[in-house]
């Protein structure tokens, strides 16, 4: 693996990695994140 050398290089590598990630996997990650955020709001930041 390459070590990012600049901010632009890191942004490019992240974009490339996202482009290579299957759409259904990205969608699943977003949905899971939304569920966790909503649960955190529901319990007012306490453990759940």
C-alpha cells in the first residue's frame, strides 16, 4: 500500500476505493449508520 503524500492524494484514493466498493455494500453501511444515529437520538446519547 502507498502512504498518502498530500491531501489531494488521500481524497483521490478514498474516491477510488468508494468507486470500487459494491453499491449494495455502501447502501448497507449508510442504512446501518442511520439506524445507529437514530437510536442514539432516541436514547438521548445514553448507552443502548
